[in-house]
C-alpha cells in the first residue's frame, strides 16, 4: 500500500503508482472476484470498473494470457480503454479497442499481440463465429452492464464460448442493477457461468462514506387545453380503429387507454387468423399498425412536446410518400381527424409546460444555488433536439445522442460523443441533454441536478440515471410528470419496480450463500459450463475460507509483489511454468470448415456450428448462397414461409439465387426449413410441387427438408464433413463448377437471351436443333415453340437483331 499525505493508494506491480485510491470495499470485492466467477453489484458511480481493473491486473500478473472487457456501447468502450491505459503499467499499444469501426482483418492482427482487449459484444461475437479470434488464452473476461445477459444478447454466446474454449477462465460481471427480482438475477448469473454474488449497497459502512443522499422530486405539470384537444383528436381515431377490431372479434377494448399488454394480445389473436389464412387477419393487423402509430403520436403530444409531435408527423408524411409505403402509413396521414390534429399542431406556438418547468429548474440550480452542471434525460431524440435548441437560448447547452441516424434527426459519431463528454467534464458548457445513451456506465461528471423529462418505466434505467448525481455531495433528481397522461402510469410502474429491486438487492445480500448454492446446482444440472472439470469450483471454495480474518485475496492489493507471488502459487497449475502463458490445445487436423454469409447471423445456425468440436466457421459476404461447404456445394437456406412467399407474391428472387448458384457451383443445395409446407399458406399443393420440381429439374438443385435451425445445422455439418473428409474437397467461396457438357453450354447460351430461362431454352433447341438456328429464326417461327409467346419472341429478336450501342 502506498501513501501520499492522508491519501492511500493501491500498490501492485501492474498498476501505475499512486493512481488507484485505496477503498476497502473495492479491495474486498476484487479479492473475492479474483478467485471465482463473480457478479459484482455496486451502486452506480462507486467504481465497479476499478474492481474489474484490480482483478485484471492480478490475473495478468499471476497467470498471464489476455484480458477481455466487454461493454455494450462504443462510448463506454472508449471510456474504459482510456482508464485502463492510464491505470495499467502496460504499453498503450497493448490495450486495444474492438468496435465496428475497426476492420475485421485489423482486429485479427491486433488480437494476436494485445494484452487487454476492450470491445463491444457484437464485434466479438462476429469474430468468434468467423474464427477470427480465439479465447483459449483469455484469462479474465469482464461483462460490463451484465444485466443485459438475457435472451439472445451477445453476452450469452460469448460466455458459453469462453467457458468452453479457455484453459483457465475467470468471469466478472458488473452492474448497479442486475435485475428486477431474484429470478432475473439468477438468469444473468447462469447465462454468464457465474457462481458467486458479491453485493454492496449504500448501507454498507465501507461504501457509505463515498455516497450522499439523492433527493427525488416528482413535479406535476398540467397540460393546456390546446394540447389536450390535439391528443383527443388522435384518440378518437384510435377508438375508431378499435371498433373495427372489435367487429372482427379481436378485442373488447373500446377506450384509447391501451397498455402494451393489450396490444400484444391483439397482435397474437390477429396472427392466429393470418396463420389460418383468413383475410380478416391481414386487415386487422393493418389497423393495429395504425393504432401503434397513433399511440406514438399521443405519447409525443402528452409527454414530450408539440414540437416533437410535428417532427414525428413530418416523418410519417415522408414515409407515406415513399415507394412501398404500407397502407397503415398512408391511411394514418390521410385520415381527416389526424390531418386536423396536424393542423392544430402546426398552429400551436406556445411552450409545452414541461419546457417551462425544465428551464425554471435549471435556472434555480445554476443561478440561485450556484450549481455548475445539469443533465437532462429524455426518451425521444426529437425532444432532445428541440430541448437543446430551446434551452440553448438561456444556457450553454449541448446534446448527446446515439449514433444511429434517422430522417430529420442526425446521430452523433463516436468521436463527436467523446468530444462532447470531454467538454462537459471540462466545464465548457452547463447543460447536457441526453437520450438513453448516457445512462449506462458512462463516466459523466458529477452534476448538481439530474432532470428526467419523463418518468422511466423500468427500475434498471431509473437507477442508472440517478447514478449521475450524489457521488461527491448531496444530489438532486427531478422528474417532470404530465398529469392524467401515460407519465402517471410510468411513474407508478417505475416506483414499484425500483422498490422491488432495492428489496431484492437487500435480500440477495442477505442470502448470498443460498443463491450461490442454487447457482452451483443449476450450473451442474444444465451442464453449460464445465466448472468441475476445470477445477474452478474446488479452488474457489479454498479462496473463500471463512476462517480467514482477511477478505479472500485482499492482501494481494495491499503489499508489493512478494505477497502476490505467494498468494498465487497454488493457482498456476494450468499455466506454463516458464512464462505464465496459458497452455492451449493443438488444433485438430480433421477440422471441417463452413463459410457462412454475414447476413445469416440473424439465425442461430452459424453460432451453433461455431460451438461444435471439429468445425471452424468463417464469415464472408457471399455473392452466391448462404453457406459454402466445399468447392462444389453451396447451400441456399429458405424458411417454408419465405419459399411460399415466392409462389404467392410474384417474387422470383429465390429462383434467381438458385440460378446464380448453378452457374458457380456444381452441386447447389436448397434447404427448406420448417414445417407446414402444404398447410401454411392457401397454395395448391401442385403449385408447390411444381416449384420443387423446377428447382430440381430445371436448375439441378438438390432440395432437402429440415425441421428447424438445429436440424439445419446438423445437416450442414454432415454435408460439409462428407465433402471435406470423405471426398477430400476444399472450401472455395468462388466455387469450382465442373466443365459443362456441350448440351449444357448450348442451353446456357440460349437461356441467357432476354432471360428466357433453362426450360424455354431446351424447347428452342429441340425445335431448331442448333444455337445458330435459334439466333436466325424469324419471330413467327419462334411463336411455334412451346413456352414462347409474343412478348418473349419479340424480346429474342430485339436482343439478337439490334445494333450494339453502349
């Protein structure tokens, strides 16, 4: 431990001297997390990243290998990278960032030499599926904002690959708000392979001295009559559309006061009608789409501003004019009552009452109370734009929004975001107006007021936002709430969920041992993560010796290198004794390679294949097919629904795709995935059989059926293994089709004329015998051939007889 004056610092061989302040609670958490897969729960602003840094430093010093830190947004990645470069005694070039802005080839090269990689999860997921990186030598992975590890989020796949591939894995999950209840928290732990939970709240004595109370004030605002009239006009249209859905027997609702649950129920009812091929389902779904647009408009005028509503209307007008616009969009802008609401919104030139209250609260904070900084959070980018302009008339104001662009509202690049945050930290301006992009983990400086422009309906986001104040001194949070609007509902939802989460955190802290037992049981039952085989469970039990007077591993960060070496001596059994680099298995010579198109990442097939032993997946942007299995086999994958759409919608893209495949690969395969080929649509079975026959006979494609994505993955593996192991063929994304026979070449030449296709080409050659005779045939003679009508005959003569003119 180093000391300067009254300030004490953490002393470690890989930490910059006198940089990390010594806080007992951080050392306790790091001491526990260095020995077990651990979820670290700590209030926002109290240094979760420092805990992860301490564990990373210990692992790199003791075990070697590589450290990976994952964060959900690019600004967070950049922030973490800057902190790690400042804090670690490692060359800056060895601490690298992986985002979508770094080319895949460059990422592969950087990975080989980096000691610490800080990345967005989507990029790492793609690189793992594409076999561009290898997790075998990664000795510590941190999942920042780990409450996202639910559903199909990339964290889950990365965690599973890490526990499977790494020689000596260690996981640290970090969140101020890991879930709304114990079940959600357990799900996060199971998805990340975590078996230890460390919770500290503001009530802990070690934490308490670093926190301050946060006053939350709920301020109600009353909407003027003009705004209510706009809202009521829109709600009348909602009720009219609900009446139509009621006639269809979809709902009993007649009031515009709908919940999201109501919408989901109606959608499910309509989907059943569509699945049974009843036209009422399509009509109702279009009406429901219109209702959703109307509810969005109502939300804008009630809880945001009339200016935000005007911007929304303008985007809807433009969308309705675009090619391929939906009927719902067109009806929305042409509905008389909606047009009247638009006219009222255009005429309204007064301030929304929330604007006035926001300006007053900010003036009180910065003027009367001598504050320095304020953050205003809003759900809507439209509102963020309008508020920035409005508040900028009185205060030095900047916006902070995400990178995605949408019509009428430009996003911000990663560089622009970083510049704004740097200027805010430096005191260059007073007010930051932000959408949700600044909620999670960003090192936004201490502020005097966090102003919620509207209530946030989830406890997680509310806690994240409040964490921007109350770190160094007593902070304030103000929430603007429009009376008798959706704000009211969100207020009660937020309050209830936040209370529930705080209670769950207390309970989780109190029953941490029981939770860990449940996690251990569930991990063993699921068999997802092979903790027992790697020895992690046994070693973690030793690290948590209850008889020790000092927190596990705590002394590592309190002394010099001697303690570190003695502490880690029992944990280096999996490391190379010579240089501390984790040993890796030799690659299998019998590896089967499967190339997947980048767009196939929407399904789970490529990820599933990448998890299988003996298979190496590679991602490419394929010009032909969805999967390449050898130099002669390419696979075009279609769901049953997509296949039937080609028969009912007039879309010939599938046949064009298969045609391209036949020109580049000798053995094209079409996989039809799913059930109900003859039942899902109202398509005559003979039409389906005809399409299948065309694929097989006219295009020479093998048509294979699978039940689902898992079945498709199994089939791809079998075909690839047969091609590459049994027939000793190599994979080529460009194909290597065998030479055509003379007849095939003749058919190819004729079929290319005016895109007449292989079937008609054969009929023409059978009639005229030679390609030359087809080329010189008169239009009247062409009409005598089966399959050739006036339009086709005219096009053939036009192509052959017209002068070449570029």
